């Protein structure tokens, strides 16, 4: 009796320890980063007291604000395009039968598997071949590639869970196919579309690799700005910026997940 | 035989009081024919059921009337107007789906108002009609709920209301009670029947539940492999099935395959494959038989009597042994193995004091007028 209890306790200890180690391993670097963003020392090595000066500096740095503006422009444009096209793609693939449909479906989700570096290099070469000058808009175009795949995937999952007769019910009640789409299908797909968009938004905001290949000379996004600064040594204001970026990404991701979770809950109730 | 039997030679469709007509309708899906030459005439105000096993094409037939499918050949006429290629949103019919297909993002009220809003009725009229319909299906208390917050039976009522509020010429019901438990199903059957009487609308219901079809319908069409086997009133279908399939599908029956070996004015003598000789009274129906023709004899389990004495004076009497008894409360189902080797099911009222053991000879008998001779094609 006592022995078995002991074993249970020891097992519990083991699991706890393992979990702790995992968290330690995964989040310690981030924790250190966050901590040093409050450090007074200009050279990050030693702790010299708490300060918010780096955050202040960050928000008055014109270059960073410019980069932030670029990043947001890219993210909003790429996600906006992907939301419309991705939703139509998912609906089209689910509802209509046409030759090459399964091939299309396979290809549309391929950007999720292809390494970013391959997408980046391919896009760069393609842009060079068709002689389009690199700019902010080339980043948008390359981001649409993977955002579209994410939005399409999440919307089609949601679509697969819907009652297949919903549109028919709307048609039956006198709605034209367009009205049925706007009044019935779209509202029911909304949770999927929103969570897909938020996910794509975070990914676009965080992307460094693809942007670094496809950015024009003046089109510095936030991750590109951070990287260029880090080359001259890690400064605490970059730490602060990283913390802000992480918080924003985390928040957006959390919202996306909770929307998806709630919509599942509602269906299962 | 059936399609030609129901065809009305002077079907002129305009003012004959027909709400739905299907004329030689075929539907082919990817090389598979789901509906083969169906002819139907559904009268105004009728409760019409399409009954059949799963995969017989009954739901496809309903979807052809609703307009969700376009026929590969043939014509669909609703209230005298050809609707063959008219899309569902321009047909004067409304459907209650098996899965209800309620709009989960709208409240009960909004669900019901959907059709009226699409048609652009004034707000006051919509409010009035929705209220009226909610009362009709007894869902006034749930106006502002969402469909996910309702039970299956309540969702069913909302689905009914959503269709009825549009005042369709024909209400189509696709296995409307299939998802409900037995008790609720019985309740809803009564309500459906009441609704039909109160509204005087034409109801077309698809079901695989023969009891439901028999109890609710004015007329039933039995479908099998994309074709209509028989159309008739419930009692016609049950008492005078025109094929072995119908006899077997509607209610229980005992089927004996055999050949006609003697005929006279009133009786047909059939010898079964197991050498039983069965006498069958001739039906008034037009069917005529030739000697040596392959036929099937159908005897309903409740028409067979069991006795310990071979004292049956007239009719068919066969010795056998009691093999199995199923107790069903009001009735008992006895499986009797006849000396010929055939096994028959006998339904007896629950009045047996004690049942004989499997060694005792028992006699099963029925009169010639309690059985039927049917054409032997397509018995599964």
C-alpha cells in the first residue's frame, strides 16, 4: 500500500521534473531575453538595475517604427488577399467537382510542407526572370503564398464539419446561390476564416527568411531590421523589441485558438 | 408492371388537382442509375409517402421534386407547370431535411423568418407569420434560442416551421423523424398527421419505416432499385401486394417459391419447391396465371393458426415442429419448421397457456383466402 503510493509519488515527481526541464529548455532563452530588456546596462552582460528606458527608446526610434509600419502593411495585405482567395478556394474545392481537383487540393497545401528557404529562393529567381523589381509588394506576394495555404486549410477543415445540406436548405427557402453563400455559408465559416487569418497574420509578421530574399532596398520589415541591428552587437533595445513582438504574436495566436475552440464547443453542445 | 399501372391515360396535368407529377423520370449518377423511369401523380392535399429500403432511390426522387437534382431524362411537373430544370429557389416547394440543416448562426426566430426575409416581405407581415408558425409547432417559448441549444425534437419542429412558414404548395419531408427516439417519433407522427389535416397541404414524405408510412399516408409508393413497385393506399399495399418484394418489405410475410399446377375458377393450386401443395383463392385483381408458371405464395404470419390437432377441415394444413418462440409482450412469434423443411413465422396473440416442446407435432393452417400468389421475379 505504502509502497505503491510511494511509486505513484515518485512517478509524479519524475513527470514534474521532466515538464520543468522541458519548459526550462524551451523558454529559458526567451526569459533571459525578456529579463535583459529591463536591464540598465548598455552591454547586456551584467545586471545593473531595472529600467523601462529601452522600451521608451524603442518607441521613439524612427527606423523601427518605419519597419513596423512595413511589417503591418505586408501582413494586412497578404492576409487580406489570402482571406478572400483562401475561402473561395476551400469552398470551391469542397463543393465543385472538376478535372484536376485533387491535384489542385494537393498543390494548394504544398507551401505548408515546402521549406521556407525553397519558397524564398524560388520566388527570388522567378521575380528576377520576369524582371519585377523587388519592393514591399514582392514581400506581400511571397507571403500570400503561404498565408493562402493556412487560410485554405483551416477553412476547409471547418467546411468539412458543416452540415452539407445547409446551402440546399437556403436554396430551398428561396435564396439564390449567391444569397445562400453570403447569408448562410459565410457566417458559419467565419470562425474558421478569422482563426486562419490570425494565424497567417502572425506567421507573416514573424517571417524573416522569405522577406529577406524578396524585400526591396527600402522595404525593411521588423524581423529584417532586428537582424541588421544584431550584426553590430546585441543591444537591449532589440531585446525589448523582441519581447514586444513575441507578446503581440502570442496574443494574436491565443485569440485565434480561442475562437476556434469556442466554435468547436458550440457545435458539440 | 407498376409504372404502367398507375399511368393515367388522360393525364392532362393542368386542372386535374395534381400537385406533383413525375413523368418517366430517370437520374444517373456517374454511370449508376438511381431512378429508372419513375411515374408519379400526387394529388392536392394528399399525404404521399415514398417507401423503400436504403439505396432504392427514394431520396433522389424527393430531391428531384425539390430541384436539388436535375433529371437525366423525363419531366417534373409541379402544380401543372413544368419545373424540370427550374432551380430549387424558384419552386413552390419546401423541404424538411433529415439532418434538419438549421442555420446555427441564427436564432429560432431568424431561422423561421429566413425564407420570408429573402422574399422581401414587409417586417410586420414577417413577424406575424413567424409568430403564427411558431404557435403551430408549439415553439413560442424558444424564439430567441439558437438551434444548438435545442433538443432533437425541438430542432425538428423548427425545421418544420421554417418550411411551413413559406406556405409552400408541397411540403417535402426527407425521413423527417429518422433521427428521433421511438417515443418522440410516435408523438411527432401524430403531430405531423394533425398538421397535415389542419393545413390541407400536400405532404410528400420519404421514409424507410413501413409502419410510419402505413400509419400516416393517404397513399404509398413502394420503391425498389430505382423503380416503383406499387402505388396504393396503405391497406391495398398491405393486403394486396402486387410483388413478392412489396409483400416482404411491408410487414412480415412467409414466402414459398413454387409453380402453378392447377387452376380453376376460384382457386389456384401451387406446388412449392419443397413439394408442399398450397391452395390460394383467386384475387379479384386482373392478374392471371398460367399453368407451370413460377410464382411465390405469400402468407402473413398473423394469418396462420397453430393447433395441436390436425383437425383443419378446409384449407392448407401442414405438420411441423415448434423451433423457436420469441416473446413480444402482446404477441408471440413462433418459428415452425414444417415437415417439408420450410421454416415459417407465425404471429399469435399472447394467449398460449403453455407451449408444446420441440418434439410434439404441431399443425399450421391457413385458409386459401389468407394467402396470395405473386409473380416470382426479383425476390431477393
